[in-house]
């Protein structure tokens, strides 16, 4: 069995970019549908915005958690770059672990993205959310 090869920052960034594009397209479609269903009155604008944001969060959470805990162990973006998410023993992560990883990205983001940049400096190329969730991102 070969040693684990941790995925580099560049691959992780490009995978996140691809996933972001996919989620943006999905969210635009959802926003359009919610806006069309609830109407375009001024009073409905705040409701449409709030509902769209809530649905967008739900979609993003499920997009990441379901795919990363699946047999493929990767989102579409990660699959395209040949990387997967594993636990510290190189096993598939659970849906709960994927959920913790997803919501921990909020912390990685609010500290001026330093949580993401940690992947450049940690021994196993882990970002803060990987450390919190006990996960690794490795080359397939």
C-alpha cells in the first residue's frame, strides 16, 4: 500500500472554485423559482431573499456533506481534480463528520480565510475545518 499523498492547496482551491460555480448556478435557478412563486412585490423581496439564503445554505450543506460522505468521497470539483476526503485513518467519513467539516468552514472563513491558508503550513496539509472534523484531503 502506498503512503498517503496529501492534496496541495492549488488542487483544493481549484476544486472549491468548481464547486462554487456549480452551487452558484443552482442557487440562481432556485432564486428565480422562489421569486417567481412568491411574486415580485416590494413586500415579498425580503421574504424571497431570506428564503433564498436559507435554501442556498441547505443546498450547499447537502451538496458537500452527501458527496463527501458517499462512496466517491468527493464533491464534483474534488472528483475533477482527483482528490478525496478521508478520516485520519484514510477511511470514508460519515455524514456527521462531513457536516462538521462543512459548518467548520464558517470558522475558517470568518477568521479572514486563515483557516483555509493553514493547509499551506500544516504537516498533513489540513485546513482548520479539516483539523476540527478530523479529516484529510488526499490525492486519489
